[in-house]
C-alpha cells in the first residue's frame, strides 16, 4: 500500500500525485505555503487526505513563526489561507476548526506546535482505522461470486492514508469474489485512469478502464453488482458531493436498478448543511477542459464550465458506508 503523506522529522513528505502513473516521486514539504500549493495543484488530494494535509500545513505554519508577539493573529492568517486552498472537501475545514479549538487559549508557539502535532498523529491514526472498519462494513454487503463493480475518481490509499474509502471497500471484498472493477477515467483530471488503475494494478485486483461516456453501455452489457463511490461532503439529509460525473453515474445506476453506495468516514459529514444545495462547489481552470496532455484541444475562444464536483441527491443513494455503520435511507445525520 502506498503512503500519500508521512511525517518526516519536522517536515512532511507527500507522494506527488500529478506525476502518476509515470513517476513515483516523493517531495518534501517544509512550509505552510508549500503545502497549500501542493493542495491547490492536486499533488495531494482526496477528502480524508486533505484533512490531514490541512493539519500538517498548520503544524508547519507554527514552526515558521518568528515573531515575539501576536502569535494568534499570525496563526489565524495561516489557517484562513489553508481554508482558501480548496473549498469543497469538508474534512479540510473540520480539521482547521479542530485546530482553532485546540489552541484557542495558547500563546506559546512551542506548546501550540506540540498540540497540533498530536492532532496530526491522532487524525492519521483515525483515518487509517476508519478505512479498515469502513472496508469491513462495506464488504459484508457483497457475498456473491463474479462481482462486477463500477467506481469513479480515486478513493484509495492516495486519497487517504489507509486502504481507501470506496476502494477500501473493494479491497476488503474477498479477491475470489471479484470479476472486474470498471474504473471511470474521470475527466478532466483523469484520476481514475492515472491513479485508480495504478492502485488496482498494484493490488492485483482485476480491472478495466472505461471512459466516462461508456457507463450506460457497460451497465447494459455486464451484470454490475454495484457502484461504489467516495464523497467530499455529505449533508445532513444524505445529499453527497463527489467528483464531477458521480451524479450522472447515480442516475444511470437507478435506471438499470444497480445499487449505488457511497463510502466515506464520519469526518466527511457536514451536519451544518440541511441539504446539498449549500455545498460550495469548486470551479477549476478552463485549461483542464480545453487541453489534453499539454496540447490544446478546443478553439481559442472556447467558453468553459468546469466544476470539480457535483451533488448526488440522497434519493439516488442506496446506502452510505462509514466507519461507524452502514446508513440506509431515509437519511438523517
């Protein structure tokens, strides 16, 4: 199992996911700004991993403090910069909120650093254990041979620090029960093609890559046991934000009467939102859509709509698999 992030002395090492699958390069992150940049360029990504990366960025920010006064003012500016890095994954904001609470009464940078490091280590332990429990809870749903499963984006070790969320469930299903995992390429950043297929091959799980537009054809031609996807934020009613294309996948699953499961740790719930309409959807650069592999693939003046995520209504979700339990509709968190 690969490690997306590790504490290395007084800095952090991450696997640069923008270079996969062609190159496995670990890079050292020594400052808060370096971590923010890594988050923005998606060198590290995935909701659980972003919560950990945000905590690590805060830990690095404390180490950078060189003033003699107003530590809290300095630190709050750093926390706000971390929150501005990516807007949709709630794990990032939950992590920062926890840090604010943890050091609210501390003016000593040394004590703050120690407490945040404890938070970072505890969060890593939690996410590792959550992935295992989530996988076990989800695997109980699958008892038949020759399972064909559909998944989107990347929800494995690269998106967490454990075995993964949706991919963790797939990894927890006895290998002899799985026929094929169909991984959507996941345009425009191709996390399914570049990252999920890479992880599935490393794990020895039989898989086939398909384009995002092939879903209905695959569902009509193969006996699909389930779709299993991850989540970046889950509202109190079960509406779920995940990688763009997830909503379409859920609609097609309903048409073909295929169970549609969301797998996410409890840290991905946002109980402050009554439904998915309040989820802030990240809009990304148009170049992700107008070019491919460094070559322009659209007209010069092409207008682009490029949301990174969409929201799947709770009514399309068969169950939500977490490290606590498997929730079924009607959802109320």
